[in-house]
C-alpha cells in the first residue's frame, strides 16, 4: 500500500494553499499591470460596443472606431496575445520541469515570486520590482534544487533562465503597451484625436460647400 503514503519531508498539513504560486497564479501576476488579461482586452475603447459610448466616435463615425484607431487597437491585442503566449509557454516549461535525473515538485509561494509587490505605475518602479521578482524566484529555484541534491543541481541555470525570460517579456509587454513614451495606449487616443480632427474639418468643408 506504499503509493498512498505521502512524502515524508513535505509538510502537507501546514501549507497555506492560497499562498502557493501555481501556473494560474503566476499568469495572474503577469497581467497584474492590466487588471487581468481578459478584463483588459474587454475594456479597450474599440472592443465590442465600447466605442458607441464615446461621443466623438458616435458623432463622426457612427459609433464604431475609425480605421486607423482600429488598427492600433488590433496592435494592442497582438502585443498582449503574443507576449502572453510566449510567457505562458515558458512558464509551463518551468512549472512542468521534470527530468529523468531530477524529478521535483516546485513549492513556490508568494514571497518567492513577489509580483504582488511590483509597482507598475512607471518604468523605473516596475524595473525595480521586476528585478526583485527575478532575484527572489531564481534564489528559490537554486535553493529547492540544491535541497533535492544529486544531479538536480545541474538544472539550476536552465530553470533560472526560464525565470529571466518570463520577467523580461513581461516587462517588455507592459512598457510597450502602457509605460513607454510612445506606448500603444497613448497611440490609440492620439490616433483617434487626429481622425476626429480630420472628420471635423471634412464636415466643415462639406457644410461650406452646400
């Protein structure tokens, strides 16, 4: 009946499940700056009927985003999905890591992957926070693999590299969409403003020609 016996070193009764960071919890951290991936995409100006509540879009474009603004909207979705997919793929590789010379069940907690402490309000504050995430997470990977011992220590660098990739891609995504001086969110509203201005001028010309 030995398969029913738990591993002797695991303190299964004292672990706070809400404190554990699994793949889903990690992805929640990855999209913390956006308030959640799905929620963010559905909040965008050109999603669904959102544009129909914008006065200028209703007045000049019948309640639908004009073409150039719509193109920026599509670019935002592409960035979020492309980076999101890369991050998720790398995270699955890390969380599912298992080698014939090293079988390990990660026990990451929030203090080891402290996304929840990152301040995403500026590029500099995000950089500081993400460096802390990377350092703490990589240290914990090293600690757990060294504790496991044997050939597991050969895989410290491999798994730490996965963390480095996840943190870099996550930072790049937030900067491109939200924090860079030429970020996509700013570009969306700047583009709309230009299209509204052109539509107003065209309407004024048409009115004069009558």
